[in-house]
C-alpha cells in the first residue's frame, strides 16, 4: 500500500527502490540474477517482495531479508500484505 511518505518498487533485475516522500533510493539488488515481480508494503517498516523463482523477501524498515523459498520454483506473480502479520502470494498456477 503506497503512502505519501513511503512506497517501494521492484524491477526485472532483482532491485528494489524505496521512496521516502521526497526522493527515491538508489537501486538495492536483493535478488541477483532473478526478476522481482511484485512488492507490497503495509507500512514503512514492513514490505514483502516476490520473484519468478518462488522466493519471498521481507523488509523491516531498514534492510531486506535473504530469500525465503515459499513455492518451489514457481513464478510468484503477485503479493499483497494488508498487515505485517498477513501476506498472500499468487503463483503462476493461480494457487496461493
């Protein structure tokens, strides 16, 4: 969920960028060699991003986690995190 003072974006090179309300950060490569497909942030202190290889990454307000394999090698198409304690990801086979 975008906020006026924080949001995040991902790209096809494994980079994530964050916006602090006035400027974007430099790209932070959290998933070298893989394409990040979506990111969802419930707040400035929690985001989750997913990639095309079944990995999820979480953000704690200052750093991103290592990859967490949550769906084999399936392409994770989307992620939604309405709160920091609940996220849903959709894979290429339309199963969550």
